C-alpha cells in the first residue's frame, strides 16, 4: 500500500509499482481478449480468401488441363466443349453423390 511521501523514501517506487500493476491488470482483462478476437477474425478472413483463391485456381487449372489433354486427339473447339461436358458430368455426379449422403432433417409429422 502507498505510504506517506514525507516519511518513506521509496514512496515513488511503490506508487509506480501500484500503477503498473493496476494498468497491467486492466490491460489483461480488456485489451488482450479484444486484440485476440480481432486477430482471429483477420486471420480467418485471410484464410477464407486464400482458400477460395486456391479452389478457383484449381478449377481453372483442371479445365485447362482437360482442354490440353483432349486437344491431343481432337480439334481445339471440339476439345473445349468435350472437356466442359466431361467436367460437368463429373461435378454433377459428385453433387448427386453428396446429395444422397446428406442427413435429412426429421419432421415429427413424418414419423406419425
């Protein structure tokens, strides 16, 4: 505790330590959790944007690779529409498979 400044020569050091502890306590309870929350939000947004870019560039690369692979056997315009047809059939099949495996929400009216 702070003592009398006229009788205690270490009064300034004690006062400084008390203020430092109080400011540190307030900072630990308010500023740090807020900074951690904002840091998590920023890194989350960055990771979502990076994931979307990787996904989009991957799809572009897949279409280009399919075009170039089919360009070996077919003419360029034919290779383009055949690659679109093949990839659309692949993605439609994957979508149908995922729709089959989804969990349905059960209604109480359906069970009666």
